[in-house]
C-alpha cells in the first residue's frame, strides 16, 4: 500500500480532542478534572486531552484551534457547562480552525454533574459522560447548515409601546412591517397611565409621538381589531392569516363612546384609552401575510384581586393603583385633604405586592394553578409617586404604606421613596404569613380599618383607620393561550413567554424566526420594554435583509424506501411538519424542529435524526457503561 493512501486513511480517521473545563471552580471544586483527563486518554479514538480554567475564553478556544491546525485532532469534545451557553461558541472555533463545525459534541458536566453530585460519584459520572461524548464524536458525520431564502417582511403582534417601537425600528431599517393589534387602540397599558416616572413625562405625549411616526411611515401596514388565526411555514417564510372583526360587545362595554360619542380616528391620544388610528371594520375580513419573522409584543394583564382580598369587591372604599392614577389625574381640588367623589380622605392605606411575589402555601394560585412569584418592578414606585403627588397637594391626608418589602427598582426611583418619606408617609412592614385584613370601621368616623401586625414592633397588631385602601396589583401573563398554541411557542413556569437564554439570546424564542419584546416576556417598565423591542428588531434586521438564513442541520430525515405512509409521524409531530407524498413521508428540513418525536414513533425505523441515530446513541450508552466506574478502578489500582 502506498504512503499517499496511508496518509489519506489517517486523515479520515477520527481523532478526538477532549477539553475539560474547570469553569473557574464551578466544576473543578466538585469534579476531579485531572482524573477526567487521565480517563479520556484511555478512551478509544482520543488523540489529545487537556483541562483548562475557562474553555470559553479566547485562550481556551485557541487551544482547540491550535490542535486542529496542527492535525492532532479532527473532532472535538468539550466537557463544560450547559450546551445552551457555549455550544455555538465552540462550533465557531472549529469553523475558524477550518473544519466542519458540526464535528463537535458537548458534555454538560456542570449542571448535570457538579451542581447535583459530590465526591467520587461526581467524578465517575463526569468520566462516563465524556466517554459517551467521545463515542458519539467518533461516529458523527459532517453536516451542512440548511440555507433558507427569506422574505424581507416582518410582522409585529401587539400595538402597545413595545410593539410600536419594534415596528418603527424595523421600518427605519428598510423592512416592510405589518403591525397587528387586537383592540381598536394603540398604546396598551401605557395608555392607562398619566405620567411616567422618574422623568414626569406624560404617557399621552409619548404615545402620540410614536403613533404619529408609525401611522405616517410608508413601510408600515396597521391592522387593528385584528388577530392571527392561522400560521404555517418557518423562519423566512411564515404564512399568516389575520382576521379583522367588527367591534364586539366587549369593546362597547370597555369603550362606551363607540355607542354614544364615537371619537374620530387619527393620531390624537385619548386619555387612559390610547390612540384610535383607524375606523374599526364594519365586516369581518381576512388578510393573508407572507412574512419572514414575527415579533410578539402582546403585553401583560393586571392582577385582579379576588373577592374579599383586602376588602376588594366587598367595600367600595377599596380600589387599585391603576384606578387611583386616573382619579388623581382628574382631581382638581387643592384642599388640605384629598377628596374623591365629594368624600374627604383623611387617611389612606397603600398595600404593596397584591398579586406579586406570591408564596406557595400562603397565596391562592390562579385558575391554571400558577402563582405569580415575580416582583412586578413598577408597583412600589407607582404607590410612592402617588404618595408624593397627594401629600404635595393635600398635606393633611395621612398615608400608610403596608408592605413586605419596598423595591424602588430603576434609576432615579429611590429618590421618589426619599421624597415620600420626607413628606411624612408612614411605613408598616408585615411578614408574608401575617396577611393584613380590611374590615368595616364602626366608630371612628373612618370608612375602614386595616389590621396589620408590624414586624418592626415585634408583630404587634395595629389598627389603622382609613377612608381609602389602594391595592398595588402586579403584572401577570397576558391571556394569549390561542396565540401560544398557534405559533407553537413556549412559556416558562410563571406563564410569561420563555426566551432561549436570558443572557446570550434574551429576545429569541425557541421557534426560529419568532422574537419577543416587552412585558409578554416578564414584568418591565417602559424603558425596559422599549429596549427589548429594539433588541428584537435588531435581531430581525440581521436575518431578513441578507435574503437568506442558515439553520441548524439537526433535523429529521425520511428513508422513503422504508416508509409505509402509515401517517404515524404525521399524527405525532407537535408542529405538523411531516406530509405524505406519493413516494412516502417527507419532512421539510427548514420547518423541522429536531424534537425527534417522529423518530421515536416510526414503526418501520424509516426516520432518523441527524447526529442522534440509534447506532450513535447505542455507542454512547456502551461507552458510558464501560467507563462509568473508571475512577473507582483507578483508585483500586486495577
């Protein structure tokens, strides 16, 4: 055999490089990383093994690149943190070194090992996982990214402050945009505010500014009273059907002037309602959109207190912060005491965190069995700013803050707390398990009494006589179940839309080509919501103008010679991707999510998932078993 042929065979022979990360100590403080490296040297197919403090760092990546360029290795295994953090980082390192980036396998020995195991067991499991990764790395073929042509059009769903910001940013970058809003108005919950703090800017002025530019932009098409009712396709080529409907009875109930005194469409802001940009449709109509990407900006819902919760719905003197804001904006009296509806408010209680920061076993879950354990971020500042407004104009109205914690979140917000304190607002702190109660006051000339155990007074119960109780209700997930099911997008356990990664991919959803903006993702203030909208628009603006996008190749493929067209995969796929052709089942690689459901149910084993074939998985299991007790054997001298 000539030397050229020997060299060629050596070139194609898998030579795996194993790189074990200390993760600063997150891994190495629990796992004996040196022993993992020693074990890796004994694994068939491993040509190089080394540990390093931070593999994701530039020097760590250079270590991989150097060994590839020298010809020492042609496949790579990195044992480190979760693949969602740095798998793409290491694939890019392979590409820079000049080899196929998919000749890479990631072993998660942080979240799956060092975070959940200790001692010898942790090291043994890490070795087993590295052995499985090496076995897979030897067998995987090189893959090519899937290239998809894209349409230079984006659709934004939601016409609040985040949706308008996203649409404007996209249009300014030259993309055609459709903005879909289910109500007749633009503005969302921002429209229900009077002023924005700490700047003091009027919410109506901000929304009018956005609406004027949005409605006059030639690249933006606006559809109000509209909802998406069907969707198919994939990133770059979503087919969306939008239905516009006439005003419903709910609209007439919410906006009574549509019956009585209909406002004229235009760019003018209607206080505490929004901007009515166009006339609602007279008849139902459908619009077909072909769009390259979707931005979800559907906003949030306000928590509605239960009947009797702090006296809500039981006593007319109990209201919410959002209602108080409207009252204060319309109140013209400058007397020493606040007056509401001709009634003097000598004393009032402001209750924090109603429907926020709920605790299992203490608070009742919602109809879906969920608790809202998030801090809503804006409520404390809202109550404190209302305190400043009231005390400045009506100094004799006593204000009591009933709270567990006060979180004046955001730049400039702490100053509002200081101003409220300087104006002699009273603060009473209670423990979570000691929920205050509101009862009718029978003899002091006040409407109600709030009974609260003050944790700063050794839980002594105080009776606070008041004429008004204001509840700061928190942000809860928006009611968008139909949209979630339509687009096959995911929520977290808290019910808000779930991003791929909060740091590395903070505005991307798990469905390629769908992005998230604003408070449908988490509680945010206006600054954060608009910043998230700009981030989502920037992501869309990267992929659409190029005319094409590259997708991960980890998708299912049908061997049609084995396919019996039994429809099993069609019924099982949660995304509706497989179709039956004359030759058998077909899976569009651009539309496939790579979940593997079809592979597991196919009775004829006609479907395979790239890099997750049965042969590869069996090899991983065998290697994990073989090396699972490597550490114990080494310690015993065998």
